C-alpha cells in the first residue's frame, strides 16, 4: 500500500505568541538522523527488495498456504508496513515543520513516489485474500492462534470485498494515488503561504485565526474580515481542489459500486452507517437545546442583540487575558493525568522530556495541532501551535491523550494498533475532560468557574455541533458534485446552508464568511473524517458519566480499552462499561452532559 502521512488534526486548534517559556521542538532522530542518513538509505534498499521478494513468494499462492504459511506471510507484510511507515513518518513530520521549504516538500514527494513504486507489486495481497472463502480462512484461524490474532485485520480488509476491482485496475489506482496526494499538498502549501492584511499588518493564518478569540471586539472583527478577504481572493484555487478531490472520489466510488460517498469512510472506521446516522440525527435534533441556547446566553453576556461570526469564540467580558507559560501548561496536564492514574502521567512524561512535541508557532509550520503515531517500534510525535491560552492547554491535553493511546496500542503490533477514527478520539477527549475538571476544581471564584464552564461548553459545541454541521456540508458537497462542476458560489451556498441551522438565529454573517469552508484540512485530507470528533466526544461524555457513577476499577478497564488499539469492534470495547453506541439513547446520554453544563451556566445568572 502507498504510505501517506495522515496526522490526526485537532478539531479546534487555537493560535498566538508571547513569552511562554522554552517551547520544545521535535527531535526526529528516533526515526532517522538526517535525510541522507545511511539507515534511511539502507531501509529504502531493504524495502525495495522485501516488496519484490514478497510478491515473488506469494502472488497467486495465498490459497495454497497452510496456517503457518499464512502467518509467516502476514508477519512479512507487517514488517514491510512498519519500515515504509517509518520512512514516510520521517519525511512527513519534517515537511509539517516547514511546509514552505521546497527541499522538504520535494523530499517527501520523492519518497512517496518511490514507496508507491516499491509497494505496487503488493496490491495482489488484499485482492487474493478477498477471493478466499470464509470457511477456508476460519479453518486457518482455528489451526493457529497466532494467526487468529490478526482476524480483525482480515475482517477489515474483507469488508472491502464487495467493492473490489480487477487486479490490474487496483494496481493502476494504487499508482495513481500520488496524483491525489499532489492536490493535498497544493492545499497545504496554499494555506501555509496565505497572508492576511490586518489593519495594515501582514499576518499568517494561525495568528489571524487567533484574533477571533481576542477580548477586543475590533481586533476580532479585523481578523474575521482579513480571513474573509484573503479566502475570497483565493477561493478559485480552493474550489478547484475540492472539485477535483470530490470528482476523483465519485469516480472511484462509482467504479467500486459504493452506495454512498460516505461508505468508504464508514468501512475504514469500522462503524455501521446507521450508528453514524443515529449520532448525526441526535446532534441535529439537539441544536436548539445546545448551540442555539448557549449562544443566546453568550449574546446576553456580551451585551449584544445579535452576534457576528467574530463573536462566536470571543472571551467573556469577565474573562481576564491570562497567558499560561509552557511549564505551567505541562504541570496542569501532567497533574490531571497523574490524579486519574499515575500510569497515564508516566506514559505522557517522555513527550516533554525527549523531544516528542513541537510546540511553537513558526513561519511555514503546519497550522493547528495533531498527534502522529509513526510506527509501533518508535513512538508518537505531537505538533502544536502553542500560544498560552487556556484553550491551548486543552489542545495539549487532547493531543497528549492521542499520544498515550498510541503508545498503549503499540503493543498490538503494526497491523492491529491502528484505531479507527471513531475510537481514535476517545483518549484525547477524555484527557481534555480530566484536565478541564482539574482546572474547574481549582477555580478561585464563581466568575472563574463561569468562564471555565463556558469555555468547555464552547469546545464541546465546536467538537459536536460544528463537526456534525461540517459533516452535513460534506455530504451536500459530494452529492452536488455528482451533478457537475461546482462554482465557488455553489460551494459557498452549501456552507451557509448548514451554518444558520447549526449556530442558531442569534447570528448574523458578514460578507466573506461564506468562504470559511476553504481552510478546513479534513475536507481535503480525509473526507467525512469530521463526524469522528462528535463520535469521540459523545462516547467520552458517556464514558466519563460511567466513571463518575462507578469509579472503582474504571482505570483498568479504560487502559484495557486503549491497549486494544484496532483489535476490537466498538461494541466489544464499550461492553465492559455497560455502553452501546448502536443504541440511539447512547448519544442522548453524551449530549445531556453538555446540556448539564449549560444548565449550570443558566443557574449562575
């Protein structure tokens, strides 16, 4: 398979600058010491010959393998996966540190091309595997328990069986993958290179987005207008990227016979369409009880009849502008993790001490935040754009949650460690909740408590309501693209159709806001990714409620769930907690926690 770096971008990252202490940078030498390191050249040579010999030894012969032979074949495939993953992790992480440096972009692109070429002969593996009868595979699993451990991997591969094309077509599509990657890179480089004129001062995207959470309303407005102006100027490029990506997906889906544009994502997430539909409907039904109600309350606090888009993430009037230096942020998160379970703090500690976090805002650096697991015999890396706001502390807690989860799941090995996106947000959102509860318990007075509760509600609305609105936008976009090319105005109209519904009647929308779809990376990198955030938040809210109701023994069950990685279905993972995501009432349980926080805020009026 072609190895793409697919970092887990955070749903609501924030940004800014200031004297924040000594911000850590990545030390990528645990992957490779340099782009011309002898170990990297050695691994590339090994990979080329390993792929060729794998194809030579197994192509056309999978059906004849006994259980021991199938295990050896699987282990060799896993080893290839690991070496390829290490190479692309190194190239990708270097690139994300500075997407504007041509050498880094070329290095990543060249390696991507080489790996695609090397791994094309392996395409037969999944195709032949899917031609094996179920009872044949079941007999092999029954014969060898080490092989049976990989059954969840085979199940996920075989879920694609109905949508498989001919061997020749699959090889062709595999080779063409690098073309789609080029459009993603065009998007990344365009975003990173944008300049925004804010009152005569030129800023990058992170600093400009950061203005939307300034206390001073005129600064927020200046930031929002600068964003709208620059996005509008560049909207043709973004519309071209979206049209091309959506068309490519439509062609692929049509050839494969996928019933909907979302089918591929649901299969990859190992989640049933009806479970996602139940989540989506529960959230949309709750818009009036969540976002509409909260933003009406916020307008009152801000002394406004109607709010503009630049007021959505505004601090409350009683909020003091406090910069949290890096050492204090580290202490807050580590204490919260340690209070829950010392093992969790132990797993998080090396991120701070060993160069596993790149925290500062730098020219050309990828915006936002993510955790990238790299490969199971190294460790994850976390990217932040840390600016010292309380939100940034939450983002740190979130990404460290991913990191801890990825470290625990690594024990499953390369093929079983990877968690579907729906469950990948579990530890990150749980880490945020622990940190929030820790900070809330330390609030000095009602004012501070109110500010913190409001901040948490806003984050939850951003993670649940906003992401489901994003999902609806994507569903509409891909559906509309099937009818032909979409103009920028067409895409703008689809975007606005979900905004008013999700945010509520208290909002007005400035000219230019209709283009704000342009900068969301998920739409380009991972179509329909966004519902995973809402899934993760709802799941964690239900989990946290279970923790509050029955704290005894919860930690061990929680660690077992994270250690499982991708080796179990969500039904199996949640059963020990008495939870079931396929029950529509499950989502109401999660949403009721957000409602409870809004109730508390209303009671403080």
